[in-house]
C-alpha cells in the first residue's frame, strides 16, 4: 500500500485544510511502506546506535556509530525535504505530514529535532547564523538537536543551571547535566537553554542559544557522557551532554528566552501527536488485515461482533486524534510568523497543540496496545512489527512534557487568556454549519463541556481538574472537526466514526440501535486501493 495516497482519512483532512499536495509525499508514502518499516524494525532489533567516545590518538570524538542502512534512511528522507522545506520555505505542514507518514518515533525524532533546530535558526538567528541555516536549507544532510532538560529540573526549565557568559560575538556555555539529549552524537548543531550571568531566577531568566557540534577551530564543542538504554525509540540516540567552555550564539532577545524555547518546543509537541497517530494508523491497518484473514470459531475474527466493535472504536480514536493533530499543525503553521508577545492566534494554536499531544499520545498507547491483543500471542513476539509500534508509541506522552505538563500549560491559558471561551466559540461556529443530526449531537457535547467547566471554575482548586479540562476540550474539538471534515468531504465513514467517538467520550455507552453495517462502514475503507476508495467514499 501507499501510506499517503491510500489513507482516505488523511487525504480528506488535507483536502479540508486546503493543503496543496506535494508529489514528494506520494513517494514518501510508498517508501515508508515498502522499505523503511522493514529497515527500521531490523535496526531496532539488531543495529542500535553505539557511542564512540575516543579516537585512535586517544582524543575525544564523542560521535555515534550507526549502520549504513540507518544513515541512508536519514539521508533519503532529508532529500525528500522533511527539514529543508522548513529552513528554506518555512513550510511546516510538509514536515508535519511527513511525520505522520514516517511515524517511527525513533527515526522521526532525529528529523523532528533537526526540523526545530532549522526553525529556531530561521526565525531567531541573526545574519551571523545564516551560514549554519544554509546547511539545513541545502542538501548538506546536517542534523540538529535540542538540549533543554537537566537532571535536577526535568520539565522545569527554570531550574536550568547551565551558564552562558559573553565572549566577543559568541557566548561560552558551561553545564554538567543536559540529561535527555536526543540526537547527541548525530547532531551538527543544537538549540540549548542556559542562564546568563546576572539573569533573573526562574524560567524568565533562561536564554536560548545555537551551539554547533564543532568549535570555530574544528575541535569538539561538548562531550557526551553516555547513551541511554531505552525501551523504545532505539533509532535515536539519547545521551547526556556536558558543556565545557562550549561556543554558542544567542537566538532572539535574551529576555524572551523562555518563550522562544517553548515556541521551538511546539514543533516537537505537534510532531509527537502526529507521529503517535501515524504509529496507531499503521498498527490498526495491520490489525484490520489480520482480522480479515485469521479465522476462529468458523469465521474470520472480524465477523465476530465484539472484534468488529473493537476495530471500529479504535478507528474512531485514530480518526479523531488525526483530525485534531492536523488542525493543531495547521494552526501553528499559520501562526509561526508571530513573535513574543503573542496574540490570540498563537495562543489558540498553542491550546490545540496541548490538546492534540495529550489525546493523540494516549490514543496511540491504547490502539497500539490493543492491536497486540487482536494478534493474540503473536502480538507479543518481536518477529512481528506490532510490539514495536506499541513500544514506540509510549514515549509520545513523555517527550516535550508529560500529560500533567500539557494540562498545566493549558490551564494557564485558560486562566490568563480565556482560551476555553474562545474554543467554545469556535466549536459553536462549526456547529452552525452542520446538518441538524450532527449539530444536535455536537450541541449535547458542547452543553456538557460548558456545564462541567462552570463547576470546575467554581471549585477551590482548578489545578486538581486540569487534566479533565484539557481532555474534555480536546474531545469536544476533535468531535466538532470530525463532523465538519466528514460533511465537507462527503466521508460517511468518518461521520459514523464521529458518532462512535461521541458515544465513547460524552454518552459513556454505545447506542443500542447501532447496526453491524455501521461498524463496517467505519473501517472497510482500509481494504481497497486508493482510487477505489475515492469513488466509493464520494
């Protein structure tokens, strides 16, 4: 199959957004299906990256040794424009769609980190940094990274202890504990957070720097203490970086450092959501094909009502989270020209990013875990790809802030910006343009969210309910856009998936009059070729 052109859900969402399809995405969809997945599974099992700390002359090299197949995969995807379109055209949507297609959380992490490095350089780098940006914009196959997290602080960037001291037109950075430094040893440059001398305490004293891997004299600019041994995402090396008199270049206004750092992080958060959905889609597609072939008790297991319901409910989760994630991506892409202090357009994109990351990552965890059950005992075997899908999906809720961090950040823009009322207004406008049946169902969900939000605001401590607030607004937004996309594109399967999603998250149980054929309508698009699907669905 082709993971791009054969995915009707993805095609309809992009059509809804008015995205002008790039032919390279068709090439990428075929490459991922026919070659990349097999190569990535082999590397996950037998070819993980290795840290090479020392050279033949006993000099520190601190590089990562990866297989030639691994390097060729990175190079081929870079040649398809996954990063260069950000650096040269500021086309973030192409990058985000690529993440859905590639989705291998380890491999795509390398490209995510590189993409946001290019994003930071393009937007906040001055003329001196154009030489570095050119490496990402051209076909030089430069890679990037972000070194934010320190062992003593985790997601609390205000606890960063790395220091930066001005030295001519550069800064000298020192810090022992950049603890989760993914792409370390592969990256040619990194976005790094540090605190200048005399800076105010806490998060608002943080500044952002571009730190090349090599100093201006050609020597190593920082050391790698070790590489982590991880459950999943094996293809991306995650290390501990030690900055010792490391050369860096300031990005943007030093007083806006925390805002710049978090803005750059938004690229990764959207990538987390979209990659989570790409993984879930691949796992569910595998499960669908298997359920059609595997027989038990005299018939294919997909013909058993419980299994069919399971597949349809998983499909509703994947479609909802895919729609929500792509809407978030589109919003951020359109707001990416804005700088601090941000306006409501940026904060709406930020709110949708928090909702998408949280809901998509948890949906992916659920779908990839349950698809293992569809395969029975075979789902637990490493010789088949499903267990890897699950291992790689788990990290998407951890990277770039756990679900609690997403909830607290969302709560902040509720309390400071009234983003909840703005989302409700957006959903109401969508509801005004729906058919009466779909509008009635969305209105019931809308009223439920508005009523619950009043009670949360009247509580003694809203923080207790921050995750509930994040999730319910995410579910409502996903439902609204599912109905809107399904009606605008004429996709009856998505319309039924939206109704199942409503029953799951707002009615707490399925309607008893749902027919067997309704579930089939939701999932059977996966069984045909792209051209047949377009004819059938329209």
